[in-house]
C-alpha cells in the first residue's frame, strides 16, 4: 500500500463527520464505481466528447478528494480543467497516470477500511 495515497487527516475528518461505518460504505461504493468513471474518461477521449470527458473527470476528482486521495484528485482536476488534449497520446499518458493513482488510492482505502 502507498500510505501517501490518502491524506489521513482528511480521511479522519470524514469518519468523524459521517461515522466510520458509513465511510466504509462510501469507500466501497467509490471503489466499485471509480473504474466506470475511468472507463467513461477513456470512452469520451475516444469519441472526442469534451463535455463527457470533463464531467467524468469532475466526478472522479470530487469523489477522490472526499476520501483524501489527493494525488488522484489532482490528476483528475488537471484533466477536468484542461479538457481533451489535441494530442490523444498526451491524454493516454494522463489516463495511465490516473489508473495508477486510482490503484494506489483504492489499495490504501481498502486497508484503512478493512485492514
């Protein structure tokens, strides 16, 4: 697990505000749904659909930051703000980095929630 994948203060604040059991449910939902958000980003890139690309990036960013997955959230924010790149290879590299950050965040969140 990459312990730096999650900001522990942000995660603790969420647990305090929402309750540890509810946070586990939220995390499990995020882990189940985030791959679909990543797939939507890829599909939007392939289709050249800038609006869908930004919406998917926004959703991933918002969810990530809620749990303290700051690196993942920052990468998603970059894609949201920048939108589709004229060079599909640049977006492909960004999406690969996003996949890696998601895998690290998901592993860290699973450990935090389920040991």
